[in-house]
C-alpha cells in the first residue's frame, strides 16, 4: 500500500521508520517532510500541513491508500474531515474529537463532568477577572493558554506578581497568539510526570509503553519550556498499581466520555499524567503521538504499525494484542543553541551515516534540510538521538555516546536526560 504522512518533524520521521518496516507498505510520501524523512519517503516540501486543499490534491494525485495526519494544528483544524470528505482513508481524530487537545477548557470541563481525576481549575475569558481570582488563590499556580501553543503555553507561577505578569503575557500581550484568548488557571500539582500514549478506535483503548519527557531547555529542569529536549521509556515510576488505577479511572473513562459527547475518538490519545501523593491525575491530553515520546515508544513496538492503524480506523482494536519489547530506549534532542528563543540555521551536520537501526541506534530528523552542501540545521530542535538498551541505564549511556557521533555548529543538548532513572 501507499501511505502519505502529514508533518515534518522528529515524530513524523519515527512514524515513517516504523511504517518502512511494515511488509504492507510499498511506498511512503510525506508533506512537507525533512531531510531525514526524504531518505525513506518521497517528500513534497512545498505543501504545508495547514494547506488542506493541497494535501488532499497531492494524496489523490499519488493515489495513496492511507493519509496519516500527525501534528496537532491540522488535526484540530479538521484535515481528517477534509480527507474523509474527499474519499481518502485517514488516520487521526476528526476536528470534533481533536478538540480534546485543541481546547484546554473543553478537556478540563470534560474531566469534571465525567469525574476523571485532574487538578482543580477555573477558566477565564477576561484578564481582570483572572487577576481578581488569582489574588485569592494559593501559590504556586499554573496558567495555561486555552488553545494550541506548540507545547509552550503553560506558565508555572510561584508568586502573585509572577501570576499577574503571566496573565498579561498570555491574555493581553498574546505571547501565544489567539491560543491566549481564553485561559485556564489550574491548581499546582506535585509528583512525577509520566506520558502514556494510546491507540483508540472509538470505543476500545490500548495503551502503549510509558515514557517521560523533559520540557525545560536547560539541565536540572531550568530554563524555558520547549517542545521537549529528550525522553525515556519505560518510566520506572509507572508501576502496575498506577496502571491499574489509570485503566479504571482515566483511560477508558476518557474514551467513553468523548463517545457520550458525540465526539467519537479514533487515533492516538496522549495522556500527560502527574503521579501525585493523592494518586494519578491528568495534566493534559494530546490528540496525537507526542514528540519526542514517539521516538522512544515506536522503536520498542513489536506490532506492525499498519495493522494497528487499520484496527483503529475499522473499530477492531479489541482484536489486537499490542506488544512492546522488554527493554528500554532513551532519546536526547540535539538542538540549536538559543532554542526556544533565537537561534541560527544552515549549519552542515556531520556524522549522520553512523547510525544502525538494527543495532538499536536511531537518528530522527526534526529540523533539517537538504542543500547542495549537504544536510543542514533548519530548526530549533534539529535531531533526536535514540538508543535502546537492556535497561534504562544502558539505553541512556548508549544514547549519550551516540550524540558524540554527530557534530554541527551551535550544537546544544541537555546532559541530564533520564537522570531520574538513577533516582528510581
């Protein structure tokens, strides 16, 4: 079969690598893609993920059998709906289901209505009302832009002054654009964070292996929030007891709640969890594979990804025995110095030919571009260096060793990805 992947980051490269392993896939296409994806798929960089008419026309032109929509913006915007209306078999939630990620206010209201454990919260459309509420609230507190903000629309405020400045940043200065037209003010929770990705067919949910992301730009979780600086899988803090609780009160409850609201969800739900002293709580939902969680989860999946995708679309996920390798994986993101603020692009990358997936080493491209001089940096997050190991400590050692194989000017990375492993 022929498959079109929509997207152009590290997540999409990891998805493409998984699809390439499938005996059922004969040809891969990607829009817009990147230099790494272009090595295993035919890319069309002139088409953006939000150019729905062009995506549909390209899919028709190439006579693809499946369109896989990976990023949040086109999912929330309704690309799946547009593709299905054109008669294209498509993987991903429709717009009325992708709102689970598209509006934090919607997802919080859903959790409250269906008793899914999460942090206490209030929602505001007016900055003055938000500030008045904050003057009576306990600190620290969390401010979240309601809409999509590239994973960066969350501010943790330790004092009232910080919180007031945060309201200005989100709602008045529109630092995150229209995502800040509405804001959620949330109770600050403490505990370990865990990410759990899941496949959903509208009624049945099958969870993948757990992972843990590192959002802050600098070591020791300092610096600004980013799209993710690295991750590891599985999480040693995601115990059988936690899994049992989440299956009972969170996972199936979310799928059932969406169905009850007339918003049948088919695709991938990402559960961002906080393991609090009072038990697991939902931090956030994403309506797609996470980035860079995908880069450590999919390499460990035993199933043919196309079989699972078909089951999600056809409503037969209950018949799938989802399995993962009994090992571990760690991904370290190589970024451009200055990310997530200002950074330079266009530096030639050396050492990309040293990775052997058969040996458990992967180099997933995120912000790269092919030029006459070679493959160059073309974004804040440039590469995701993933390595597997018998256990997390071995995988971490392998991943950091592999980061040394690659060089480019202004290369930057965190040096403590998976440090929590040592504390487990």
